[in-house]
C-alpha cells in the first residue's frame, strides 16, 4: 500500500470524512477520485501528505462544502482539479495560484461561488477553465488576460463591477475553444473609455463558433446607451456559427448587427443560428442589405422571444434563401410576418397584436406550421392545399382564424388526419357545422374530430408516463 498511485473511491455516498485515509501510504498517490461522495469538509493533511498528486476529482460532494483548505497550494504537481457540482462552494483559497502546473480546473455548476482567487492569473499552465453556470461570480480576477496566456477553453466570462478584470482582459486570451458565454453583471466608471473608444475584443478569436451574450445589469439612466456600447465591442469573429443575445437593453443594435460588411460580401458567412431574447427596449432592427448577395448566406434558424419594443421584423429577411426555421414567441408588438418562401418550420405563439400572415401558398417547403394564442389574427387559410410538404399543423386559441373546408379536405386527403397534431375542436366545429349534408365533409370532420380526441388522450398519457418515469419527451406539445 505504501506505493499506491491510483485510488478511486467515487460514488461512495457513505464516505463523509477522509480521516481513515490519512497515512504514509498516500505519499506516492498520483490519482485520487472522490467524486460523488458526501464530503462536507476536507482535512488539510490530505493536501500535505499527497505532494505527488496529479489528478484530483472532488466533484458532486456535500452542499456543506463551502471551501477547500489553503494547503491545496502544496499540490505543486497537480495537473487536473475537478470541483464541479459542489453547490455549496463559495470561495477558493489564494494558495490556488501555487498550482503552476495545473492544466484543467473544472468548476461547473458551482453556482454559489462568489469569486475566483486573484492568484488565478498565476496559473500559467492552465489550458481549460470550465465554469459553466457559475452565476454567482461577481467578475473575473484582475490580470487574468495577461497571466493565462495558454488558456484555450473558457466557459463563462463575467463582466462585473468592483475590482474585477476589465473586458479588455478578454482580448489577451487565446481561447481556442469553440463556445463562450459572456455574462454582463455590471459596469465600472473606468469602463467608460473602453466602451467609448475601444475596439472589438472578440474578432481575433477565430476558433469561436458559438457565442452567447447575456445582459443582467442595472445601468441607471444610461442603461440603453451603455448596452449599445457594450454590444458594439463584443462583435463576434467573422466565422461565428451561432449567436445568442439575451436581455439586451439597448434601443438599437450596433452596426455589426446589420449583418453586412462593406468590405466583403457578408459579415458572417458561416452564421446559421440567431437567437434574440428578452429585448424590451429594442425598437428597431435594421438589415442594411443593398443586394441579395450581401445577406447571410447560411442562416437556417432564427428565434425571437419577448422583444415587445420591436415594431416589426426586417423585410430583408425575405431575401434569406437558406432560412429553414422561424420561431416567434411572446412578441406582442408584432403585426405581420415577412414573406419567407423557403421556410420548413414556422412557429408563432403569444403575439397578441398579430393581424396578418404571409402567403402560405408560396411556402411549398413548409413541413411544420404552428400558430397559437394570437387573438387578433384574422386570417383565411387559402393555399393550404399547395403545402404538399406539410407534416404537422397546430392551430389553437386563434378565434378569428378561418380554414376553408375545401382547403382542409385537400390536405386530409393527401396526408390523412394524422398531420393535425393540435387543432381547436371549436374551430373544426365552426367550420363544418353548416355543411352536414356533405358526405365527404362530414366524414372528414368525423375523422379529424376522432383523431383530435385520440391524440389528445395519447399526449396526456405520454406526458404522465414521462413524468412518472423521469424521462423527457422529444415530442412538442402546444
């Protein structure tokens, strides 16, 4: 036992203390896995007697573990440290900076963690800093951009107030990883110059393909202007593939959100996903495309949620020949939807002011159509018979929508009633009751009505099954 190098005690819920492990036989230990135990505290002797340790996994232990001993700095040979899923962890000791050979530090889901040690900038060998869902962080340690020159992967950058690192520190990180979430919690007075005169800090991150920008700060009277300046310097690199912006407080987007570069055919030639969420102040989104070839050539997915201040969507979206999916939710100022003839999926939910729809007969590629909770939408569904690719149709809580009998009959004859996943029974009744003498229509209505009730019962049974079994369903229920 004195030459023991590998010890795995993971998933041992009865292990609450390490006192029984202390001893001379720990001296040569290189790999120690204590994940999934019930440790509420750690003895300093563990870090004093295991100077040869290279791998230490302490993830998913007791919520009572709020810190780790200062003696962790004695593990000078440590290369991998995993503290993820310790929900009670609040602080890390400054001695962490002594681990100059550390390559991986995992802190995922430590959502009570308030701060990273200032000594983090001394971890000169660190390549991966995984800190997903560490929402409690007040900012990033100062000089982190200069000290962590080898850092390749960073899950979350918190732009905070106080003595945290300026956003300029992000520019100094190489970040070879593909995804990054920037969480903006506060601004300092000294950030003013950077916001006013600073250049973009992300354009040199050529490996970055997925970017999420989340605003969560109170900027006082200047919150709109500050948000616009922040987003301006957070322009993604040109090869970005997925862009999400949440809780943006600006009234307008910066120029780069026009999605056009005057010096090239397209600013973001690989961008295929855009998500815009909770932008209550946004009044205008301009896409300054003078020619069709300037538009986003690969955009396939667009999601817009809770953007009440935005009066309309850019008409230029109609030039997007590659856009396949458009999801609009909780967008109460939206009055109309642009004509998008290449769409395969269109979902519109809780748009209380929506009054008009695009010409469906031109959208022959449409496979999934869902409209829900649009009380002012007065729309006659002409052209449904031309939607030969339609696989699913859902319409509910849209009392003014009218579906002509012959249009629905044509689709049912083509697809059978199974494509009707969720149609208000009241809507079906209203549209068919005056033609009870028509044998074809009566049969169609009966078939649809039977399918609706059967499917509704099946959905309830499946939902109950998934709730009781703990499995998530891949089926969308409206």
